[in-house]
């Protein structure tokens, strides 16, 4: 029986679906994440900040 994906894996999958350059984006520091990369914030458990930034980029056009 396969295990359910954890929230971090779900977020990583969502990033891959929504951003054409997902692997580059997730590894690039961003000022709205305190200069850390989205992957660093995900690893630290701060999924909300990464998700908020992702949605701002996709749905509002923030860069």
C-alpha cells in the first residue's frame, strides 16, 4: 500500500505543475522568503510562505 504524500511533497508537485521553470525557481533565493530559497523554506516546514509566494506569482503576477 503506497503511503500518502506529505504536505511538502504535495507543495513540490504543485510547484512543478504551475511553474514552467520549477526546478530553477525552487532553488533560487527570493527576497520575500528572507533571502532563502523556496526549497529551504519547505525543508524548514514553512510551507505557507512558499505557497503564498507561489500563488502570488501564478495568480497575481508578483515576481
